[in-house]
C-alpha cells in the first residue's frame, strides 16, 4: 500500500528515532511512504490563532492533492491538525496506530515475545479524543502487548496530560504532571507522541520510556533489546 507521509517537524528533529521506526515498521509490512512534497510546519500547539493554525495544515493538504488520497501522520498533534483541516473529507488521514489491525499483526514476523514484561501504554491527550479525530481503536497498544504475552498496567493514566507542550515554558508544570503519570503506572512506558516521550523520559529516572515502534521492531527481531 502506498501512502502520502507527513513527518512533521518533530520527526525530522528531536524525534528522528520515531521517524526511522515508523518507516522501518511499515516498510517491513509492505507499505510505501512518500513524503508530501515541500511540506510545511502544521503549527502544532504553538500558534495561538486556531484559524491560522488550520490554514497551515490546509496548505499541506493542497500539496498532497492529486498525489495521495491516503496520508499517514505519526505525530499526534500533526495528525489531529491535518484531520481538522480536511473539512471536506477529501483524504483518508491515518495515524500509524490505525494501521495496526488484525491483518497487520497476523502477517507480522515474530522473533521475540513480551512474556514476563510489564508495560504501561500511554496515549496522552490527543490520540483518544476528541471523537472526531481520535484513532479508531482506543486499545490498540494494549491489544498488541497482550497478543505477544506482555502484561498491561497504568490503565487509569493512559490518556492523562503529561504537560509535554509546556516543557520549555513551564517545566515545573510538566514535571508535576509527568510524575503523577509515572507514579500511577508500572513497567516500561510505551508512547507514540514525541512530546510525551520527551516529558516522561526527562523525569523517569531509570524507568524505560520507549516508542511503540521500538516495541514492534523488537517483536519483529529488528531490535535485540527494548
């Protein structure tokens, strides 16, 4: 399957590991990602005017028009902004988690399992709400972890805010919110948001915080450790 790909700013910078992981996982499953040409920043959370923010993403959709009908956007903020900008529903805008259905998992090569390991799947603020832009399966990470033998923890904090978008403005608030999540969860934190990864990893001490793609690559045998 061919998809238009919108990496966004984070995945070309601080979250380049997530970008590499998404590309590798989908390539292994036979999907081809082609970047939207000359894409621009979606504005993420940083721009105050909502209409202007939506216009940033509309420009990206204009650049995709005629080239792609389906677009994959890994960053939750980018994904949400693109979906909101697609007012006429011209595109099928998907998060990589939307692609992890039964067909995907049943065809996935397995060299490692997750037996004896505990994980807290953490979705953050955006992936599970609002309904109009939420991912289709709200337990997809739990489903994958359980399928391959892992133990699930931290159900009550899976969609709580970590304050990641405030980490450079109000680090105290980010630390407080992140520590609440870490204290009420167990095992390895599994995330898909670059800001959540940054915030939780900053305050996690020796606790592991990994991207969901790291987990998939480990199961596939593309990584030997988590």
